[in-house]
């Protein structure tokens, strides 16, 4: 069954388009009013306090354990990691990556160029 093509079919076409619009992901995102639920509220980075480090197992067929931080007593700077708030790759539920720990970049800590300040 196709579209209406008659002279009086405008209302039917318009109302059908109105209902079908909600199937479009980007339209739904911009019109549902969920912009208040953004974790970074529009900014590229955010600060947070980490309390514990956990290992998350990667998805099949990879059995690696990825180091993730849920909560350690360090102040960290996090950036978005992934595709429009979704997880990426074989790491389920991980949407952000740590960029800095206690004001020092994670890369410098990893390469042992700098040490984490002891407080």
C-alpha cells in the first residue's frame, strides 16, 4: 500500500510524516528535551573524583580485562570517549576516558616523565 495521491490526501501525508519523524534518531534526540541529561552539559571535559579502580572484561572473542575507574581518591579530568555518548569497541558501558590525574596528564604518568603529587 503506497502513499495517498489524491487531491485531499495532504492531511494524511502530513500526519504520517509527523509520526514517522520520531523514528529518526537525531530528530528524537533534539526534540525530546533530554539535553538537560547530558553528563558534561555541553562541555568537552569534566572533573570528577574516582573512588575505586575496577577491571571490565572485554566482549567476545576478546578476553582481555580493561582497567577502568569507577571511583580512587584522586581528582581526574575526563573526556568523552566513543560515539555520541555510546560505548565503543569491545569495552561495554564505558563512555568516558581519563585524561588527567591530579592535574598531571595520564600520558606523562604512564611514560614516567612526571610523578603524581603526594598530598
